[in-house]
C-alpha cells in the first residue's frame, strides 16, 4: 500500500508545484517571448539628462537597438540570470555593426562596450542563447525591421511635427505585420514624443508575433517626432 501511495503523493506534489510556479519547470530559458526594443535618438537626447554621442561620432538619424528582452506573458520579466559574464572578445568582429545599429548615447561617451555588457548581463543571460548568438540574432532583427522607412512611407518624418499615435501604429503594423508597443517620453518643454518601439518576437529570437501583452508605457493620442 505504502509502495503505491508515495509515488502518487510525489506526483501530486510535483504537479502542484509546477502549476503554481510554471516558470520553475523550464530552467533559464523558460520565458514566453522577447521584446525587441528600438529607440529614437532624438527623444533620448532632448531630455533633462544630457546624452553623449559615442566615441565614434554622432549616430545616424535612425532608430537604434536598445535591447532584446526576454519577457513573461504577465508582463514581468527575468533578469540577471546565472550565466557567463560579458566577454568582449566573443563579439569583436561584430563591433562595427554593433556600433552602427546598437550605439550608446549614455554619458560619458563610450564605444558601446558598457551598453552591450549591461544588455547581455541583464537580459541576454536569460535568453537561452549564448552571447554571440544573442548579439547576432538582435542585429539580424534590426536589419530586417526598418522602422524609420515604415514611418516615412506613411509621411511620418522626424521633423518635430505632431502625429497621431494611431497613424504611427498603423504604419508600423503595415511593415511588421503586427501591432507594436509604443513608449513615449517628455521633452524639456513638456511635449510628449515618440521614444521607443517594442516589437514582439518568439522565443526563437527571429519570428515576429502578436504581442501577448503590451508594455505598460503610454502615449497620448498625438505625439511629436523630434528631429535628430
Ligand atoms: C519639445 O518639443 C516641441 C515639439 O516638437 C518643440 O517645439 C520644442 O522645441 C521641444 N523642446 C525642446 C527643449 O527640445
């Protein structure tokens, strides 16, 4: 009798645990999707806190990568997972591309290493990818998604003009195939402006999907698109 009771009890315990803590059953790649986040440099640089151009010079007037962030369907996210610490040498041949698409605007001016190291350690270590694949996948996403071209084809230009958020979203949806999440910030004069775009990506780090949940950031119905 005890021989059949104990395994059943164990099974019941395991089932109870995995239903209460579903993420525990998948080790560190147990997240639900990625946010691929791109930022508009003009909306980073006109805030109270200064921005500093990277040591390589003023970045292009284009969206740049903020990061590829593992996320859960409930809006929370894993961070700083156990994993290897950032090793510059593993991606040294990607540095030129990283500087073009994933440049840093933080002060003091840097060459990007500090930014990439932060993104890898906070988010990349939870991605289930090794460091090199993490940066390669993120660059590939950036190259396949041209947010600025999508906006410009709808007549939305970084000209300090005011645009309907609905039009911004529609233009991006046309290009991406899915509605993106938008984040706005506020410039010194109190104007709300387009700051970051969140595209949802499957756990394979390449397939674009409908967002299971949108970031809890908000934009008013009309926003400015600052020049840079
Ligand atoms: C804030 O945005 C508005 C609208 O684009 C612009 O006219 C104003 O100059 C901006 N203020 C600063 C300090 O950049």
